[in-house]
């Protein structure tokens, strides 16, 4: 049930995955999981590096999770390249790749869901109903299948990170959550599998998003803590390109509730459509 590819193992079978982890733990090794939807880029590989630095063995999962896509979203179009992904993971020193089918993750008659509460009410949770229930459910399943000690997530998906941290705390999932900073391309755009949808022109428009975040951070650093002022700067920057703003929000970094005056750590979060591509990015503002 487990294939070998050089020193890397590959499986689509949760029983083999569990047996492998149990075996590693029996040898005294710690095991980390890096969950991904594939079409890997430098952001994913940075998570692999964090995982390798903190655990003896690293599992990457590659699974485009249908339950986190809403009706009319890009589930079918989502980019996939399992052969390229396996090559990148092998080069990155991944020990085991778990690439299950949807019918394995969601067995016939699957009848449960993990529902986040208030943390999923703002930002992307408001725009994509059901999205974070899909994320929380699949992460719970992947953690139970893989039995890992450590889970590594990216700060690029800030709301997702906070929801999973709370999920792990509230449901007593026995795992340590680590996060890694957002990796950007030379033009400042946060790496994302969805960037592959962008034309050259759209890509140059997308670069307004990190510029907006830079300007907000600079204005905040110079002493302006008033959310609406900072928001005007971000919106003004995004409007320099034909971008459809979905939201530009300032929220508390812990509870993700909107803030007006920033007196505690907050996040400037942006979601915008560039052409048909929906992009998100954020910047933490340390008070
Ligand atoms: P995805 O494949 O987009 O579901 O992302 C899988 C993991 O990679 C998530 O924990 C993301 O937050 C993380 N990730 C995605 N893009 C980046 C990036 N540019 N920098 C760092 N982490 C990222």
C-alpha cells in the first residue's frame, strides 16, 4: 500500500499512513504534517522546511478538498500536477506523501462536520459560507489519519491558521500547531497555486495588493492607528488597478473581530478579485 520513490514513501491509504506514523513514533521519532492542496510552490516548501527543522519525519498531504469549495467556485479548475508535486517534495526531503482520493477522505455515508464558531464569521468566512467548516473538517480528518505530533500551516491564510489553532485547543487534538511566514515572489505577490490563473497584465495588477499592505504598515509604523485612515490608504492603492475589492478589513489578531483603533495586535486582511482570480493576503500590525 506504500510506494517508494527514492527514499520518499507515497500512499493513498489512511491505514498505511497510520501504521507508518505509529512505526516512526515507536522508534522515538516525532512526526509533522504539512497539509496542502498541491500544485506546490515556494510557500508550501517553506512549510516543509519548518516541519523538517522541528520534527524527525515529515508527511505532506496533497488533497484538493471538495468540501471547502462553494458552489460556483474553482474546484474543477483548481490546478493539479501530482508528478511535479512529488518531485518537489522528494527534493525537499519529505518522508511520506499522503495523496488520498476524495472517496477515501469522505467515505460513503460520511455524516459529520466540524463547525467553527465566531472566528469564521468575519473576512473569508463571511464571503465563503461553509468554507471553514470544510477546512476544519478535513484538517481534523487528516490529523486523525496521520496521528502526527506537529501541524505546520502558513500565515498567508491567517484566518484559517487562527481557526485551526482554536480547533486544536477546543477539541483537545493532541498536536502542536506551528506557522510559517508568507513567502512572496519578487514582485511582492504572495505565492499561491491560484496565481497560475493570472495573465501577465493581471499579475501586474495583483502586485497592488502587497503594495497596499506595505503602505498600511508604513502608515501604522509612523503612528496612525486609526483603522479607517489605514483602510483609505489600502483601498486607494488597490484602486490604482482594475481590481474588484472583496474586503479590506482590520481585525483583532486573536478574535478576528473588526477593530477601529488599533491598540492590540491586529491584521490588515485583503481579499480581491483580479480578473476572475480571487486572491487573499494580510499583514500583521504589531501594536
Ligand atoms: P494550500 O495548498 O493553498 O491549501 O496551502 C497549504 C498550506 O500552505 C496552508 O497552510 C497555506 O497557508 C500555506 N501557504 C500557501 N501559500 C503560502 C505562502 N505564499 N507562504 C507561506 N505559506 C503558504
